[in-house]
C-alpha cells in the first residue's frame, strides 16, 4: 500500500497536536505556562513533595527534559525542590505560591482550549476518541516500562556472572574452538 497522509498515524497525530497546541497558545497566551509547564504545575499541585522520578512517570516527560524544565521553573519562582529525607539522591518538588497563582490563572483557559479541541468532533464521538487516546497513552507507558525492565535484568545477569565461578567450556565448545584454531594455522 502506498503512503498516504490521510492514513498516516504520525501525520494525523501531529496535526491534532498542532491544533490543540494552537488553541492552548491562543487561550493561555505568552504570559501563561507552556503546555508542559502547565502539566508539571498541575501534577505537583496535586501531589506535594513528589519526586522527580514520579513526576517523569506521571507526565510522560523524559527525565533530562523534566530536570531542565524544573530548573527553569525554579528560576521563575514557580517550583521549589529539596532532597528527600528517605533518599538523599531524590528531589522532592513542590509548587510555590507564584506557581499556584499561575496554575489558577491558567486553569479556566486550559479547560476552554481543551473543550474547543474536542468540539471539532460530534458529541457522540468525543468519549470514544478520549478513550482511544487514553488507551494509546497507556500502551506507550507499558512499552516504556518494558523497555526499562530488560536493562535492569541485564545488569543483574552481569553481576551474577561476576559472582559465579568461571565455568569450563563444554566439550562441544572446546571442539569448536579447537577447529577455529586449526583453521587459522
């Protein structure tokens, strides 16, 4: 089948995202938070003292991007960060009074933009569309979790190999190695 923009999930998702972003930008304006900043402010406001790792999981924003965002938002006085008592390596992120004001000022505007994004579809299709988007996002989350899990297993296997005594080559492996040596000579 030949490529078609009308049947390309990537193209259609980009178009939908661009439309939603344009609506957001029009409603919230340049003085308000970016869509990702709004997501971070919203999640942090709902979960005081959330770790950056948990924030990555809840927003879907990658770790390095989120760390940069938090640093910039701290400079703007929207968030604060401190080391947790439980784990000195983890940072707990909290929303500041200025962050709460920005979030509160943006809430109605974001809701208006999101309602407008859905209003393009007939009311009878909106619920199914949102269900499909959630299912898609959940599948992506599971896929990301699965990609992270093998890396941990690989590390565990390496550690187990280092601890285990060296095994002697089996007879078949010795014969194969012997044949290779003979061919090289």
